């Protein structure tokens, strides 16, 4: 067997289709002597015997060590330039009460963007003063709740929110710390739906209107202006976007320093992770050093104090620490031929989940890496791993070489599903969302139970009890 002409250029024919490349799989992922996949000291078959498939599995230690690594990288880089760094975990990537508690244990703050995420973070024991609250369309109720519980900073996303948050704070008799989210106009090189600082999108206030917005905040006695915020997008590999956004923000920051205090600057998240061999993520230490250098130089040039820095990564912390286990079902070889190449076969491997537990391939054309839970010497074949939903776009892994003896009943693992999979999950086709299990030291622990058919029927008022 050899390279399949239907394979995309970035997918190389593997020397070993069972290999677990360290930068793609959770830190604890390995194989037993018999070749079975193990995460957190628990074999895939044991996990599935207890919790079924599909199953989200999170390497608890990996999440914690990634969180600590980011915190240390930023603390050290910004200490070198004489200031402090605050790392917020972006809860939208994956938030349960236990995940929130891990972040507290790692000394991270938490960023939420809805009343629901706020409730989970609080239930997970996050000190409200260490929460950031985002959102381009916060309801009055969400703002009132955030103010009432004492959220550390609210990130204002529009001019009208200045007055709305000021009123809520005044009504509650408190002074609320706020940031202003700026649309820096930096076009991050990522999928269009993941780029959040292009001009023609919904987030933030344009750079040119930042001073007006900050003056409006400063005029409100119930608000304290903490600083500017920028998040240019997600799954970004090109550092230059972060550098450029930081430079642009520093220009406005300096203008505002001339007229009042601006203690902090929030540079967002968005660092890419390796989903496939073709990706090459940068190290958090490199991002931290690059940003510290830019901030230090910008402050020295303008002779202004170095602000405290905040960042808010999500994907980097949880993405590579998670996998999803599926059971293989129908296998269908499809032979194609066109003008460009001779007949070639793509093998469609169906699994018992799909776009309801991982919307990213359908939403962003995202690529993933898959491996069978067992090893095999069978020659690799080009496969497309697909779900069980009634959509041809229900793809789990677009292109992957799997052992040619893949068969119904096999367990299949998809790597790097820790971020934006469970949090984007749906009940499409009335498929229940899978459970989430944390593994560490050979012990699995359920974080969120899966949804049963009873759960799916529970909110349907037409269901006749006992029928
Ligand atoms: C405002 C904001 N901050 C942080 C993040 C986290 O991004 P990532 O998970 O890519 O680090 C996002 C993601 O969309 C975001 O919108």
C-alpha cells in the first residue's frame, strides 16, 4: 500500500498508523505492551466498558500542567519587564465546575461570556473578583448578576454597554471595574469564523473610537477604567498578528495614559494547537517573551509606566489534553475517479457520534488526527471518519490513514478534542451529548454525565407520563 491520490497534500503516508505523536495527544497517552491506547493510566477498553461511547476523556494532569506552564511563562516574562501578568482561562473552550476548580488550583483567573458560564464558574469555586465577563450582547439580567456577585472586570463590547453597565453598578451601589474591547483591525490568519478583529464583524469597538469610549467610562462615577482588551481570533499560528495587535493597542493605551490611569492591558488568547502533523504550534514561553518585549519597548519609547498584562487562552490549556473515544460502525469503501487521477478508494469509517459531539469540522473545516485504540500491522488505507447524523458534512476526521483492517466494533480515538467540542455539542438528530470523564493515576472520574433518551424527552411538554 502507498500514498492515496485522494489524500490532501498535508497528510503524509504514515510509517506507523498507530503512532501517538506527543504534541497531538494528551501527555499521558501511551500504549500497553499489547498496543492498547491508555490515557491517564486507564485503557480505552476499560473506559468504554464503564462509560460507553462516544466518550470525552480529559487528562487531568495535562490540563493542570498546561495551565501552570502558561501562568509561569507569563509571570516570568512580565516580571523581567517589571510588571505582573494575569492569566485568565477562557471558559468557552471547555467549562465544568471541576475544570473551573483546576484553574483555581493552578492560580489562573477565569473568563466567562454568558450568565451560564458565570454560574458554572461560581459553582466551581472561582472567586468572583478573579472573573472576567465578556459578551457582545449581554442581557440586562446578565449584567446585573455579574455586578451583584462582584465580577472582577466586565469587558465592554459596545458604546451602549458603557451606560448599561454604569447604570447596573449604580443601582447595585457598587463601583465596577471595566475593560473596553477594541477591534484592532488585525486580520488573523485563521478561519474566517475564528478571526475576531477584522473590520466587518461584531466584536469590540473600532480602534479609532477607543478614546471616546474610554472617556465615556471615565465620566461614569460607578465605573473604573481598567484598560483595553484585544482578542484577534483563535487557532492562530502566526505570531505576527499578536505582535501587531499589541503594537496597535499600545498606541491607544499611551494616548489614554496621558489623561488618566490605565493600569492594565488585556491581549486576549487564540494560540493555535497541533491537531495534525501539519500544524506547528508555538510555545507559550515564546508568546510571552514576544509580547513582553513589545510592551516594554512601547512603554520605553513613550516614557509611560508598564501596565499589568492579562491574557486569556482557552484552547491551548485544554485542547490537547482531551480525546474522544468512538465505536466504529459501518465501513464503506467508495471508489472515485476523475480527470486528474486513476480510480482511487476512500474508506468511509462511521462512528457512533459526529457533528453533535464535535461541530468543528462542519463549522470551520477543522482537521483532526485519529487512531485505532489497538495497534495493527495491516497496511494503512485512506479513510474519512464520519458520524451518524443525517448530513453529508457530518465529518469527524476529514482525512486519515488508518490500518486497513479497521472493522465494525473497533474503538477509535480522536485527538485534541479537549477544547470547543463538548462546549459546542448539540442534540442534533436527538443524539444525547456524551459524558465527560477525567482520568489521572489510573482512576477515571466522571465530570459530566451523558444525556439519556429520558433527558432528551424530559423537556418536551407533549410527552405523556407513563405512556
Ligand atoms: C474574547 C476571547 N478571549 C479568549 C478566547 C480564547 O481563545 P482560544 O481558546 O483560542 O485561546 C476567545 C475565543 O474565542 C475569545 O473570544
